C-alpha cells in the first residue's frame, strides 16, 4: 500500500510523524519520499512512516503490510 492508494496526503503523514516524535519539515519529507535524501535521518523517517502506515492499515481492517523501504508515494 502507498500513501496515494490509501488516499492520504504527505501532510497527514507529516502530522503522524510529528505525533510519533519524528518531526520533519514538509520539504524534507517530500525529498525523502522522492528518494533524493539518503542517510540515517531519512532511513529513520521511512521506517517510522512504514510503521505508521501499517498501523493505519491494520486499524482500517486491511491485511497488506508495507515492505521495508518501499517508495511510499509511487
């Protein structure tokens, strides 16, 4: 599943990341999701994003879980 398939915005994900203690500026998040930023912080953000989306999927009754470090937007 991806953000687009779930009809979720990057703003939604950014708010969830902030609530989870991983605040990320919008432009930085977009660059991470696009794959133009790499390193420890992007890896942390992607891992937390996968966790947030998997939790969301399980709460809405879905059974598809994200695989680690898949592109979340395409």
